[in-house]
């Protein structure tokens, strides 16, 4: 295992006493405790009641800033900047934070579009993450039929314009309560770029920007509203390269050793391995290089492979087996194999105490309420994409009802560094394709705005709980330590700066 990068930057040094990680070997076997195996959170922990004065004021703050937050979200939607190029989007959020009195560090962890905004002092230190990267090729107008705004342009097909604006809205709401003396402690907004690519959070965590944070929040646009209790999938991203010897494919093929032969045997091995993997495991690959012309024995071939499972321990096991497949394929073809791990992420470490707290605030505030016109807009999208015409979700999914879906996020890594509380809010029609034009369309109009403002209020309310109720924060932290079970977080990203494009 690669040792931890050291020394770490202690981002909040001077504000608080920091317990930082120690380096060394990561424990390979990660056994996340299923939700049912942990003691049930006593009902008192999740009680919201009428809400304290600070909580009501924090929620009111989101209403007061609703127009500004909506404009901020729409600006980022229009910028539609992809991973590591989201500099104007980051600047829009950072400027807004600065205007509201936050101390802002821009361009952190080697990424021009990463920033940290801090307000207050002392503990608790409550963090909140905001994403703002778009996806290439998904440009779309805010209308109910597929129509690009900019031909070939990018679009917010994961709704991250809403993500960034709502999270910052919640951070500002909490800041105002600290400024008014209703809450004591520090609030940190982490502007986390490139979720759709390298996972900016992982580099920020590696460089210490999450150290000393007592609990951290995230949310995500969705087609449903719920306090999340889902692990997602751990993932590792690797390149497998084969090196052989070129020769004329007709006149002296005996002098050649085909790297493509090795790659074919390797992918055949992957596909046979599928029968002997756990049902939750996923392996997908592309052939990134396989020779140039048929009359040259290919000296070089490359596969790009992703391995996923609900647990990092299984991903580690798949990685070990993939290494064997590559070396076996190389041996059979008298070529050589090289494996480069490009990155990866951990599964989300559940925190049921945190989920119950988010759920209580979500139920107190209620899900977004959509008009008949908005429901009709959603149904029109569903008709256009061939999914059942169910409109927008109007309820709140119970914690017990949630089921895992495939996918990985760099929030997973953070959940092993600090207790992480997650929320999903409906911003897109039920069942409509994700990472696709419907998500862009609704993220740029009233449906997305409503989801964004609901998210900001629920996050602000739950953050307030953690400042006002040491028992609630202690329960979240105790569960974090218990589930982590001594595992030392170690990121999959290689040492050195993140691969930021310099054009
Ligand atoms: Zn996303």
C-alpha cells in the first residue's frame, strides 16, 4: 500500500486543536457495519419540535437570500464549466462567501477551482461541501424537450449548479447565526471541484483541508427526497498497458510479440472472472490502444478499467485478481504488463445518527412543493424520454425504504475522514435519465430552484442542531469512530499535484 502523503497542511490550525491522522499501512479489510447492526438512535436525538430560535432564523436566512441563491445557481448553470475548468463558477461562489464575511482561501490543493471559506472560531467546526462542475456534451435549454443551448457544449447533467448554491446558502445561514451570537463555533464551506472527473475532494482531503472538521455535510440533486443512508460504491480506476515487439504481420510475424494478443487474453480473463465475483461487484473497461494498422504486429496496447464494489475491501481483492490476469496474459504472449492506478474512491461510511437528524429536519421543513405547471413540465420530459409519467416526487422517502444504486462519489472518501451527513432532494422528474438533458433542463428552472432552496434549509437546520446540541454531535462522532473501526484512510490518488489542464 502506498504510504500517506506527509506532512499534511493543517487548514484550521490556530482555530482549534487538531487531531490529525497518523501515516502507515491502511487496514485492507473494511467492514462497514450495516445500518441494522448499530444501536437504534434514541428518538430524542432526532427530535426537532418547533426548532430553536437559531434554527428558525437560519431557515429564514435562506428565504431572505432566496433570490440571490437562485441567481447564483443560474449563473453557474449558464457557465456550465466542466471538471477542473470550473474557475468562473468557483469564483462566483467564493466571491459570494467573501461578500458575506467569510475568510476565503482560493486555489487550494493545487486546483485553481478549489477553495475553502471559513467563518467564526473555535469548536465545533462544521463543514459543508459544494460541487459546481458540469458534464461535457450535455448542453440543454431549460425546456421540456431536448434542445442544446450551445451545440456540443457542456451542461449541468448532475445538477451541481444547485449543489454549490444550496450548500453555500446553508453556510451563510449558519454564519449569520454565529455573527448574531446565537451559535458558537466555526463554519467551513469547501468548494470541491471536479467530482465528475478526478474527484477534487480526494486531493483536498489528502492535503489536509478536511482535518479538524467535526462533521461535514453534503447533498445531491435527485429524483427523490430523502436523508441518505446509502454507501454507494468504492471504485478504483486503472490503466493496464502491454508492451510487445513490432514486426511485419505478413513477412516476419515470428519476430513479433503482440501486445494486442495480451490485451485480448486479459479482457477474456476479466470476463471469465465475472462469474466468480460477488454480485455487488462491477468491472467495466474500454480499449484505449490496440495497435495502429493490421500489417504491424502491435507493440503496445492499453485497457482502461474501473473496478467497483459496495466495499473497498472487495475492490482491493478485485485489484489483486486483475493484476494476476494482466501478468498471466503477458506471460502467455511473451510481452510485459504494467498496471497504473490512476485514482479511485471509497464507499460512503454510513452514519445513521446523522441520517436520522437530517431526516427529522427534512420532515420538519417538508419536501419541495411543485405546482401543477411544474408537474406537467416533468411529465412532458418523462413522455419525451419514455419513462412512466409520474411527474416530480412529492413525498419524503423513509430511511428504511432506501435501496442502493450503482455509482461512486468522492464524498465517500470524505466520509472516512470526518462524519458525513448526506441529503437528496428532488430536482428532476422521477425515473428520467441522469447525466442527461432532463437533469440540465430542470436544474435551470423553478423545479431545480425549489429543490435547491429546500436543500439549503434542511442543511442549515441540521447544521444548527450540531452547534446547539453537543449530544447530537457526540452521537454522530461516536458512530463514525465505531463504524470506521480503526481503519486509516488512505486515498487512491497518486502523489503529486492533481492533473490540472494548463491551457
Ligand atoms: Zn453529481
